[in-house]
């Protein structure tokens, strides 16, 4: 082959190589754009070096970093794992790398640049081994699950909490009742507000709602964290108190709730004055939630008949 022909062939190969590079670059850009649109990050880990090849910019973006601000290294990824999840995530990863699991998968939290929590669904599989059968490369995906986890938390809140006051609802009270009863003594307090209808009739239902919201916060401040506060109706509340009925704190808490209800409520369109009648029942071994609440309800009505704004206890 003449020098001239060889030179021509080299030029042709260079042109072909440049064309292939342009095609590869264009394909990678298209892949990156497509993946960014789905919230999915495609990655590949070179195990010996710890280097991560990120095929799109989504990984750093999910943690609030600018392109190339975050070094694509295994150690960097590990450092951003949430401390409470790190051991479980790394165990899942190494279980797959060392042949104890068919693939790697973990739903976990990562710490973003701002300190906020980002939920990530992480999946991967070994895609290359050396001649001795040692894993060399792992290819996988990260999917940002933060919105889904927040939505899940909102659904849980709606399912277990009163939408107006944020207190525990009847459904969740049943669960708490069963749990606390198994652990030891339990009292149920049934609270019915006095003169609340007058607030709605004179100041309007919006003001009535504001009274319920303010009272709910006052009750939170009046009882210890171990007491579950719930709302089961318009102006009806329940306390689950993990104490024997003759324990002095039961009466002290009942009086604190009464004081919280009796203190005037300052509203946008005036002042509201209400009260409360409270019945408290000791939960017996055979009681379910309905039975215990019924006896507390009967004790509350006894208070109503005797002038309201007080509390009564039944064993």
C-alpha cells in the first residue's frame, strides 16, 4: 500500500471515529434528557476504583447539587446516606456483591446539600466479572421517591388524625386503645364541651372551629406525652390515660383540661366562653373500646345533670 493510500485510509478512519463519537455523544445526551424527565438516575460503579459513572445529572440534582459539584465516587454516595439507614443499605449492597442476594435493592434516605431528607429507591446488579469470577462493575438506578413518601405520610395523617384539630381520630384511638391496654392500666376520659352550641349560634361556625383548634392545643399542653388525645365528634374528645384511676395525676389532668376549656377564647370577632364535662372510666380486662367509652360517657352525663363543668370517675 502506498503512503498516499495509507494516509487516505487513516483520514477515513479518523472521520469515521469522529462520526461515531458524535453519535455516541448525541445518544448520551438524549438518554440523559429522557432519564431526567422521569426522575430516574442511571449509574454504573467500577468496584475496584470506587468510581461512579453517572449517565445523567439527576443524581446530584436530587440532593440539591449543581452539575460536577458532587464527586462521583462510591465513598461520596456512602457519606450522604442517612445515618439511620446506612447499615441496612450497605448490607443489602454487599449481600449482592458477595453473592448472597440476586440483586441489590434498598428504599432509603439520603442527606441533601441543604440538610433535608431525600428518599431514594436504589436498585443495582453486577454486570461484569473478571476471569476469577470477582465482580467488577455494578449497573443500577436511583429513583427520587421523596414526593411519594410525603404523599404516603399525608395519607397516613388523614387516615389517623382529625383534619380540623390534628388530634387522633376514632380509627386511630381504637388502635392506641388496644396497644396501651396490653401494656398495663388504662383510663378512658370522655369530654363533652358545655355551651359550645352558643358559640356557633352567636359567633358562627368558623369561630366555633377556631375554639376547637385552640382548645386542642391547650389540651396538648395540659397532659403528658404518654396520654393520647382524640376527637370523636363535633365537640367530643377522648383521653387515653395509661394510669390506674386512683393515681393522683388522673384527677390533676382532668382539672387541667377543665381549666383549659373554661379559660376565655380570644377570636377575631369576639370572645368565647365555654366549659366541659368529663367522665373517666377505668378500663377493665374484658372491656373493648366501645364498652369503656360507654361507661365514661355515662359518668360524663352524670356530671352534666349535676351542673356541668366538672369531672366524675367510675371504676
